[in-house]
């Protein structure tokens, strides 16, 4: 099962991906994690990416695609993968299709976790993070339930920052929904419900 996960920041894609990985053993490929790992390991691709990241620039499409290709060649990705955070635009999507075709593989499904923008703003702006252990909680947590540390609101969880991220998503990433709909592989689930209810729909959409 080869899946592209779509949805705005804060829609809950990562949570659903983790459940699929735990239950079905497919590889969860997050481009953010890939970039951080490559930079940390100082691989040739990581060193190239680091130059752009240090300058505050977007890592070029081809470099991200090369990282993804390298990851898709790993043993654990042979029985299936979930791409999370990639492709980010239709240019990347077309290139991904071409690269997968060269590898003798194809996408089975583009799965959209659909949540209204105002729900995401409320959800993320109520998120709090522990300064000491990194635990993610809510505004209701005066102190960290795990270690008793101080809970604070990260800058990227502030309402104006979240709205900006959603605007960027809408402009560049949402056209992917039409791209995959045109290919006949788009499936959509309502992400504004309890995690387990969403997961039941996810499995149904993927015929699992």
C-alpha cells in the first residue's frame, strides 16, 4: 500500500500515519524528519540541504525528491509507504509519479484528512509544550503532567502564525487535491472527530 497523506498543518495526519505504521508495518516517510536526519548524519544530500536551511531558504524540489527516492529504496519501504509532507505542490507530484514509475511502483491512494481551517486554528492555538521534556498538552495543563515542568505556547502555535501556515498550504498544497482527484485515487476522511473514529474511516478508505 503506497499512500500520499494530504491535509492542512494540524489536521492530524501524523497521528493517523503512526497508527497505520503500528498496525501494518508500512514505512512512514516525513520529509521534515528526512531532512533533519540527513543534516544530522552529514550525508552528501544532507550537507547540500543544510546550506539552504541555514540561509532560511526552501530546500529545492529536486533535492527533496532525491532524499525521498533514497528513503524509498530502504528495506522497510518495500512493502509500502506513507508519504507525509510530500509532495507539497503539483510539480513535485508529477516528478514523484515519474520517479515511482522508474522504480516500477505507483501510488495506490492520496488520502485527505479534511478539517476546517477555524477548527485547526482553535486546535493548534490551545496546544502547549513542556519546556523540559517536550510533552505536548493543552492550555488546561498548568504544569506538565509527565515531568511537572513549565508549559508554554510555541511561536508556531500562535493564532496568527497558524493562519499564515494555512494560507501557504491553501495556495501551494491544496491544488494537489484536484491533481489526485483527476487521477481517480483521492479518498477523503473527516478529521474533525475523535482519533479512533477517524482511524476507522481511514482503514475503510484504504480497504484495510
